[in-house]
């Protein structure tokens, strides 16, 4: 990465309004156990750098290389300048990027049990232990898959404005998927753990206990009915709430989507949710998978309140969208690795805690459902969504009376969030991932919520 620092002294830098250089070294470890057999174990290292330039107040250019020698990094900058100038004729609107503080920082993830202290054999034992936890539940467990992932990143950001930011972090994750079978009936269940930090992730929840709990759930669903269909008063557990928040609320609050006629685009300052809802994005959330002190434009990832007491107060911005909106950037420009440009991304999106215990929320439902777990789903820029949940329980007069297997929920998140009448006290920090043009790991800090929502089942109301 020394060549990148030398590159800022190049005459070519004077041809641009702004030059941003990024260098990265990454170590990626994955180990997948399928039904007791390790069928994938990889330990991969990569490195490279990129140059991003802003020319004539109108046009960005980008280029990257996986060879950080003087000749290649010079060519990288030369190419980004060429691309930026070539697209000038297509860019008619001039932008003034707001000044940001010049910083010189070295930041590292707080880690109690560093990954490098663990052998490959000890790492392989983690998904194997999760497998054993599920397998010990007996004959109805038909299929088990456990995957361990660890990512160590060392990143350098340099800017012609004067900033030099070095950030090191480690992310550790474990996924477990179980399929239970009895006769011709199959019931899936899944769960995951993940944080920014070291192997202390497993101090509170062991791989064995995670595997066991997922298998228990899958087996329990063999005796559950298909859920009813219709509009219900529902209590949504944090796992499903996290998916809803990220996909159906978070994405429409990203400025590139919001400013291109998304669901929240013209509602700044308006009531867009229940007044019980305060939603934020915060890269400084310790342990969150989206933990970053600075983004990939050198902007601090401090907490940004997006919706306060139901009122839309901000979008998530990079420097370009912030210039278009005449606001300050929010630290939401992130790239998965050195080879791609930063995009506007969530870091750790969250809902502030409310006043209700889970018991209180359930007791307040005369007739409805408690929805648990997620199988993912999709949402569009207008906040219309469809998500899968793993299980449900019927609530009648504040008590659980019947268990159901998973199905789907659907609706418009803006309308659904306006019906929220209770927000839980307990906030859970969930791991998450996103595939918006490029991959990203992110966090979601969420409580349970109570609202009205359409449930798609086949069991009748």
C-alpha cells in the first residue's frame, strides 16, 4: 500500500478536483459441513487497490488493480482519469461536494479472541459442533448444513483532500440450516450468528446449542398446522422485524433510491410511520456487522436519524447525493472490496427501543398471530414487500393457543409501519447481508413490534 501513498504525489492528481485511493488486504475463511462431512474449506487471501477521481465538478471515474506495484497503480489512476473525462459530455449538472473534516486515523475492531489464535482444526470444529447439536435431536432430522465464515480486512483510504484512514476489522459468522422430515412432510428451520469481532461470538451461544435449537424448531413444526390467511394484528419477533426493516424501510431511505422516485422520495418532514417509531443508521454500533468508523469516502459513520417519532428527517447519503440534496453526507458510501466503487449502503440500521415487554405486546392482542424467524424475501423502492417467516403462533385473548408452520407476509412497509401500536423494550442486534449491486454485511438493531399485516397461508381465517 506504500505505492498508493506515493501516487498522491503524482502530477496526475492535479488533473482532478478530487482523488480517492483505496487499498485492501483481505483474508476469507469458509468451512461448510453437510450432514457431518466437511465438503468445503477455503482460506483465501486477496489484495488490491482502486482510484476514484472527480473531474470538472461533474464526473466520477473509477479503476482498480490487484497488483500494487508502482507501474500498475499509476496505470490505475491514469485509467480512472480517462474514464472520468470520457463521460464528461454526458454529465450536465455541476456538483459542489461539501467539505468534510480531514482526518488521520488508525482504527481496529475491538476483539477479545483474535481469529489468528485459532488453528484450522479448531475452526473446522465450529460447524462440526453445530452439526452435532442438530443431529443429536434424533431420527426426524433429515438434513443439516452448517457454515462458518470469517473475514479479516485491512483497509487504507487516502484522499487528495489530506485524509489518511487505516481501518482493520474482523467479522465472524455461523449459519445453520436444518430440515426435519416425517413421512412425506418436510419442515425447514434456520438461524445464524454474526458480529464484528473475534471468536468470542460463541461465548454466549455455543455452536452446539445453536444447532440444537434450530433442529428443535424444525421438529416442532412437524406437528404444526398451515397458518391462516388474511389481515391480522401481529406481533413480529426481532428476526423477522430485522428483515422487514432492512429491505422494506432501509432501502427506500437510501438516497439513490429515494431521490429516483422511491417510496419516501417526496415525504421529507412528513409523518411516514407510527409516532412510536424512531429509526436510525449507525456505523459505530459495537459488534454490528456494519461496524465502520469511516466509510469509503472518508466520511465518519456516525448515527443518522432517518425517522424520528414517525417523521422522515433524513436519507442515507454519499457525497454525491448529499451535494444534489444540499445536505451533509452521512457516512453511507461503502464498497464490498477494493475492486468496486462505493454505493449508498446501510451500516447498522436500527429501531429505538419502546416501552413494551414481549408479554405485554402479546397480552394486548385479542385475536392475532405471533410471527417468528425469516426466510428472506424482497421489497422494491416503493416499500412493497413479500417476506417469508419460519413459524407462527395463534394469539387469542393474549395467550398462545396453536402453532403454525411458516408462510409469507406481504404489504407496503410504509402503510404497515403506520399501524404499529407497540414497540418492544428489548433490542436485539441481528446479523444481515445485502446484495444491492454488490455484496455487503450489515447489522440490524431491532425490537419486536406489533402492527397489522397481511399473512398468506392456506388454513383459512
